[in-house]
């Protein structure tokens, strides 16, 4: 018997760098999901804004829903509005923070791959 691994099969060989990336992304998600409070200074302000927006189903005498259409703000607010029946405002923020922390390094890896740079190293270096 030969000690060589078969070169053909239904699974491609696993690159250790991608295993390291998967472990690192899982660690980032764990660090952001497990604490009671996220370690960001402006999170309470964002939670408060989302809760006010959810309470403003219609405009009142004092407050009117913002009509701003900046992509970052609008995306953040619309994700909160769409998930309101199933997630609280703090849960939406936590979800957005985790998704951002996980997808930013992957996006950097995609850009690196398109530029011909080592994608695994770019992803590892872009981890928060």
C-alpha cells in the first residue's frame, strides 16, 4: 500500500490556510455573540434610534420618520424594520455587527483573488 493520498476524489484537498480562516471567523463570531454587551461606544445610541423608529409606525406631532436615503443608514434601518417581528433592536444590531465582521474579510479576500494576490493571507490579515 502506498502512503500517498489519492489525487482524485469527491473532496478537493483542504488548504490549511482556509482551515485557519474558518477557525478565526468562528472565533470572531463567538467573541461578538457571547458577551452581554457589545464593546462599542455608540451601540446604546443605535439601539435607542432603532427602538424610536419602531415605535414611530406613523408620524406623531413631535417626531417624523427620517426620509434620508443614504445607503448605509437606509440599509441599517430597513433591515431593522423588516426583522422587527422576529428580532429585537439589540439583536438586529448584534446580527449586523457579526455579519459585518465576518463578511468584510471575505470581501477583502475576493478582491485579493481578483487582483492575483493570495486570498487566504488577505482574509487573515483583514480579520478584526
